[in-house]
C-alpha cells in the first residue's frame, strides 16, 4: 500500500492495508515482542488479545493469526473470552438488556485470569483451562486443563476486554465508527443487538481502546482495514 494513501490527523496517521498485510503485521508484532522477552513470561509464552465489538469479528482475525504463528515455529492456543462469561443468573440479574452489566459483569475476569492468563504469564505453568461455560446453553463445558510447551502464544478474542488491567502482552483493537455500529445493529441485530450500542460508545469514550492497544485498526470495512499509528505513542 502506497504511503500516499495514508491520512494524517494531528499526531494520528491512518494507514490503509490489505487484510493479508494486517495479519502479517500483527504476527510480526507478536514475534517481535516474543523475541524481546518483554513479557517476562515463563517459558517465553505470550498472551495476545484481539478486541472489538461483535461486528468486527475479532474471532476471525484471531483465527487468522494461528497458521502464520505456527509457521514461525510457535505453538498457538486459541481461547474465546465468551467461554468465561458468568452464569446467566448473574449476567441477567438486572434484565437481559442491562448495559452496565454487559460492560462490567458478564465477563468473569477472575476466572479468565486464573485459568488462562496467569498460567501463560511470569511464573505460570502453561497449564490452562480452554473454557468454563457455554454461553449458549449456560452449562459448564467440563473442560480439563491442558499443558502447553514453552514458547506457546495464547490468542484470546472478545469484546470490551481492554481497560480491565487484564495481563496481555500484545493487544489488538478493532474499532468502528458509531455510524457503522448503528447500521450493523439495524441490519444485523443478531450480530450487534441495538441495546448494546451504548456500551461500545462508553467503552470508546472512557477506555479509549485505540490508544490502549498496541495495535489499533479502523475496521469499518473488513475488506479495507486501516492501521492507526500515533506519533506520541
């Protein structure tokens, strides 16, 4: 992609890339962090998160990282944050469309940290739990702990995951404009329920995930992503 396609606004430059180049760039970032030993994780393991509202399909980008990371010689573990949601009785205690609960209560942060993130972090054994609860059936998945070799890369996908002090070594955020989210909520409410929109507005305003993430991507059109680069980063 030509540098002429870049758009600079203040200290922010938005650089269009192809989907393939996006995957390549994220993989390069992950490998660079691993090579630097910046995570300090036991066995050289890394914890990567792909964060974005459901319309951005963070799971799809997370899945796309697996093959190139494995080709680079790293074992990869994929975990969906939604498999660590709290029971429905707790998530829906204040109703099925409570925005505050969606942001603050749906994810069992302690379980995700204890069963997944900490085992891949400093002093961790690398033995993790793949899932806790199926959000569709609200039943325990009865998963058992699995060991991982040294150098394994954990890739977690989900929404509203940044700004919680969860220990990730590389964070990728897929952002969308409010107009894009509104359109998806109107045309595909099964993907992005309209009642959830205020949660993503508040998340963008209060957490500023584009700035928090190590890799920020404008993702209004999945075919034409654009990487956000900050001069003050």
